């Protein structure tokens, strides 16, 4: 009886082990290799708003492409936070590093320092295992208090090796490429005279009319790696 009971216990333990869920793996777009600070830090702040992300990938599970019209959800391979949060944090860190500027979104800051507001709407966030990581995004930069806006599109496609670590690293590089384009856009606006870029101090209370409005700046081309667009008054 005792031997039979032991066999039953061992059998149940084996079944429990076989049915146990595999360990989940969590990935993040943060981190990466350290890069040198820019030789000429920016003399402005920026505000990076929450990033828009396609609904089909707005989940913690990695969503990988198996064909142009089919995807697969990986239950055991997940993002540490939602992809929109991962992209925003990585993009903020890359912009800070590339510009030498501070992201002051939802943070009090001196009114005397120009601020550029950045919005990013990701159109495609595709993961092709063993092939490529794709981020296709429309983004805009606007000086706070100005009607002049630079709107561009960047398509970052990074070749990747096998494995999900390589796929995540490809997305990390794609975010860095997007940050480079946005950084160039901010520097283009910042290079204009304050009256044209709109990066001026807020008008005094009670001031209205033409004196309180920023002048319409010239049309600006998008960075070379981005699709054509312009800076214009809205």
C-alpha cells in the first residue's frame, strides 16, 4: 500500500510539472549602449507627449508578423510595459542624449527657456522574427505658444537576426533612428530667429492682436531620412 501510494504521489507530481506554465520572458526598449553627450547641448527643453500606437500591438504580449496579413501573439514573451510606454521612454531618453536637452513633459520648468512640443503617432510597429523590425511614425514639433509646426514621417526598418532578443534590439535601433530625425527637426526650428520659430517668451497678459502672435515662419524641409513635409501655420 505504501509503495502504491508513493507511485501515485510521484505520478501526480510529474503531471503537475508537465502542466506548469513556462516562465515568461519580459523585454524592454530601455537600456542599450551608452553614447557620448552632444558637443553642443541644446538651449531649450522639449515635451514628448504620450505616443500613439496601433491597437493591434497595444498589449503586453509580443505580436509578431507571420505574413503581411497574419500575426501571432507570444504569451510567454512580453513587453515589460505597454509598447506605447516602452517607445515613449526610449524615445525620450534618446532625444535627451542626442540633444543634451531635458524632457519636461508634465514637469514645471522656467518660463524663460524655449520649449518644443513633440507628438508621435506610430502607424506601424511590425516585428518580423529573423528579418526586420519596423517603426513607421508621423511626428510633429511645435514651439510652445507658436502656430508654426513641422510635421514629418519617418520609416525606420532595421534588419534583425534570429531570436526575440535580436528583434527587440532592432526596435531599439529603430527608435534611435526616429529620435535622430526628431532631433534634427527640433534643431531646424531652433535655428530660426525667435520671431519665426515661435520659441519666444509667453506674451504679457492682456496683450492681443498681431503683437501677441508669432510670425509665420518659412517652410522647412523634413530631415533627409524622413518623408517630405513642411513647417506651416495651422
